[in-house]
C-alpha cells in the first residue's frame, strides 16, 4: 500500500481512494463556524456556498476528511483554515469533543445525511472563530447568518446532504435553537 500513499502528505492516489470509498467508511470532521458575543452566546453561524458532492451549489458547514496519522484537532484546523482563510483564528479548546456524530451514506433514506460518493462517519464540532474569515477558491461565498436566519426555510432550501439538520443540532447543542 505504500505505493498508493504519499507518505509525506498522507494523500491516497485517486484509484486507491475510489477503492476505499467503495469498501470502507471514511472518517471526516464537520465544523460549524460561529461568532459569539461577550457572554459566549452564538450570534452568527458561518456557512459556505460551494459545489456539494451531489453536484449542486449548496450552503454547507466546513467539512473534510481526516488524513491517515492526523489528529482530529489538526484536521479541524486544517479544514477551517483551508475554507475560511488563515486568519479565521478558530478557537478550539485543548480537550475537544464532538457535539454529535453524523453518518453520511450514498442513500439519504438511511440516516438523513447524504454523500453520494461514499459512507463517511463525521465528528461534528461547533467552533468559534475570532478573525476575519475569507472564503477560499473552493467556496463561492461565505455567509454569516443569525440562528433564526440559519434555520429559516430560505437558507434551509439552499442546503443539501442533511446540513440543515446539522445546523439545527449545533444550535440546540449551544442552547441557541430559536
């Protein structure tokens, strides 16, 4: 397998990744970026507008694969900085724990969360960001929404793959579900 893994970056070759996606659940992280007020209450939720795995243009949270040999904390930081820019300044506590675990399946009827490419198990986190966030080239836009806006029909209709449910769970977790 060493020929199929770049040991410097832990990236799999395209063919190796396709084979694994067809046979093994992958580990992902989902990060719901939030802005908080001086009392720690969530005031805004950040959502990217980008092409989803199903090909649609959708609002979604920061999400990505955990690399072989990579710590969860490092994967969170890597994906947050990749999607929100290097000065997002995510505030990840020393001891991290997901607020939920999401199972993505090619068939949305199994769990309500869908990724047509594969079965993935994702650890989901709410992550306060303090800096200036700028969407990277992969994202078309980064929008900040109040909790009420984030669960509104207008914004929910822009989401696919179950990310609307994930936003509701995140808001409930932090006691801010309107």
